[in-house]
C-alpha cells in the first residue's frame, strides 16, 4: 500500500430498523402448509398443532419485512446481497421468502436464507455477508431477521417462542477501515471468551449488548430478534458518537456461542 492510498475497507452495520406486528398472514391458511408440515414431522412422529392450523395462526416473513426494507433503502441504494435469517419456521410453504424479499430491494441482489441454527443464525448471516464483502462480491448487504409466534407442530422438547411477530433489517455497507468481525464457537470443548474481555479489546466507550444469559434466565419476549432490536434502538446515537459495538449471543440448546465486534 503506497503512502496516501486508502486502507482496506470492511463491511459495517450502518442502519437498523425493527418492528413488531400483530395479526396474521393469509398464507397461514394455505392448505399446503398442513401438507408441508406433515411431511416434515412424519419421520419423527411429532403431532401437528391442529388448533393453530385451523385458526390460521402465524405470519409470512416476506410480509413482515417488506415494509421495513422500503424504509431502509432508497431507490439509488442498490444492494448486492440479501440474507434472511430465522429460527421459527416461516408459514409460507411455497417459494422462499428470501427471494420474494429481494424484489423489495433495489439492485436485484443475490438472495438466500440461513436457518436451523437457532439464535446463532443471525450471527451466521452477518458473518457470510462480511465474507462476501472480503471476496469483492458485495459492497452493500441487507440482513433480514424475522420470527413469528406459531409453531405448527409439537416440538420434541420445550422451545422458547416469541410473544409477537417481529422483523429487524440490518443494512451493512462497505466503508474505510476495519469492518465487523463475527466469531462463533460450538461443541463441548468450545472456548468461553469473556464478553468483558472482548469489549476491552475494542477500547474505552464500547457498547456491549450481551444476550448470552437469555436462555439460562428464561425465555425472552423475542428470543431471536430481541438482541437486534436493542441494536436498532441505539445504533444512530452510537454511530454518531463513534462508539465500537460488541454483541454476544448463545444458543445453549444447540451449544453455539456467537460474538460480533464492530470497531
């Protein structure tokens, strides 16, 4: 790198919007939902929640997040990548909601979903977005996090369910300097980095959002999106103050610890 040339750029979370919703989606009454869920649970002998299927309970992630995407990006802000991450299954049994959401974003971005990782899926989505940027394939990414209140079958063990339908949109953009760094640890021998120690590495004034104790202390109102809604609430002020960020989350059921640092 020559003198005076710009340093490397990284992907950073620059905007975040969060919203809870009530009601339901019409797709929760789609008869294909029963067929879809039945096929999924039959090998495991899990019963359907007939009460929820009859009542049409639940919400489509495409409907939950489309309005937030309209607010998050203008027509002259094309995105290269859209990742939908969720834990509670969507109620739309047809085309993936990630593809539908990509039509709400300028730029016709590459779109896919991350699931089956519990609460770690949000961190995984951001880690993948950062990797796409480092590979030169992405300058602006949109990460959509969503959860809805209905599980249309009996789970094999108790799981924490959200109290309301909710979505969070994270806009991540390439900017000069170091970008966000995601670390994930799994398995019985995983290291247990100290959240306080990681915050100290970021320097004085770091904002710490620690969600690692949520599963130990009881179910949160929004187990998947709650941590990120807290980020959305404070991000404008913290960015104006140039404060580094540290987010930590743990899915104790799956044994995954995740951290995100943004200098």
